[in-house]
């Protein structure tokens, strides 16, 4: 369901913020909303009218099927051209935190 997933991502982000190097943490704190949105990765698209399939949540499903490389290459271009690079980085750092969480969970579940 949406609410537990949202809360799990948010709580994880709070824990991650405490562990980040000061320079990155200050960027994420200054742009906390973007960091928090980044924490959800493409799952953020599932929050729009979550009960029935629609154009918005299909974006989330499609993004889940793509390689992370697509996002990383696109993010590099977006950050390079962004007017507020720190704002773009805050979103990126949130997204990367989620990737780290997913990779860690995947490794743990495959070892069982």
C-alpha cells in the first residue's frame, strides 16, 4: 500500500541524512523536499490515484523496467544544465540513497 511505502522511504531517508558527509548533508537539508522526493525514485508516480491504472502510475512501472544507467546518464545531464545545481543534486542524492537501500535489501534476500 502507498502509506507504509511512503513512510518506509521517508524513515530511511532520515537515517541516511545522519550518515552523509557534511557537505552533501547540507545540500540535502537545504533542499529537503527534493531529497525526500528523490527517496521514492519512480515509486512517487504510484501515489497519484493509486487504486486504478492511469497515465501517471504507468510512468512508474515503465521506469522500474529501465536500467538504472538510463537514470544516471539523464541525471548527469540534468545536473550539468540545472540553474540550481544543489537542488538537482539533492534530488539525485535522495534517489541514490534509495538505490543503495534496494541493493542492500536485494543482497540480503538472495543470501537467505
